[in-house]
C-alpha cells in the first residue's frame, strides 16, 4: 500500500480534493512501512487509520499558507507519528477542531501510554466538540471499549504505583469526561 493510500483512507471521501492537494505539496515518505491500522466509522464511512506513521517531521515546519482544514488533516496524520513529542504537539493542535473526522485521532491517543499527552488532553478537553465526540463514541462503541481497556492496562502497568487510586490517574479522568458527554447528550459536563 502506498503512503498516499494510507493517508487518503484515513479521512472521509469528502476530503479527497484537500488530501490530493496536500499530497502534491508534501512528500510523505515513510522511514518504515506503515503496516498496522485501526478502523472506525465517521459520518457513515469506514476509515482505516494507521497506528503509527514514520514520516519526516520537517513537514511540520512548512505549513504556511495552508487552510485550517488542511492544517487539521496534517495534524491528524502526524498525531499518529512514532515520536511522542510530535504526537503531543499535533493532538494539541486539533483538540478544539470542529471537524468530526478528528475524533478518532483524539480518542485513539487517549488510549496510549504517554501521560504528558493525556495531561494535555485533560487540560483542553472542554474544547472538544461535545456533539462530535458523543456521536463518534456512540457509533464506535467497540473502539471506545478498547480505548478504555488500554487506559486501564497502561495505568496498571506504568502508573499504578504513582496513582494508587484509579480516579487520580489522568487517563481515567479523561474517560470519565467522555462518559459524561455520552450520558449528557450535547451538554458538556462540568469539570
């Protein structure tokens, strides 16, 4: 599979023109083959998103002149980067996006082990579009369950000694907020 295909299948078909434009502007050359993926449904389309990408990080230094939508696409792609600092920067850039297709990138990274990224999400989570979040979580229940299981597993393996009470661990605080969004409908819960 080409990297162009990897990127294209990560987003809804309505974005094909935007993505084609980005693919002409930037060379997404992978240092290693992109081989692991996860599937989610966004706006009634199945998206196949890479678990990790290994693209040259210098692309992020050449984003002048891009539209806000193109920036969100780039940041979504790079939120899957192998470098945790790159993921952290990019997820912070899309967390307040109003595009429904940013949700799988935000939710997936919530189920990862880098506590600094979880802390960034927690500090900005009221910026997440609650309607998009709720719709995504309700449409992708199995994906969300896996995310919750991963948070629990990483807490147990890496952070249990530091955060003996689950409620003290930032990953569980984020999940609690997400669960409250589901239960509350569109109204965001108080933090």
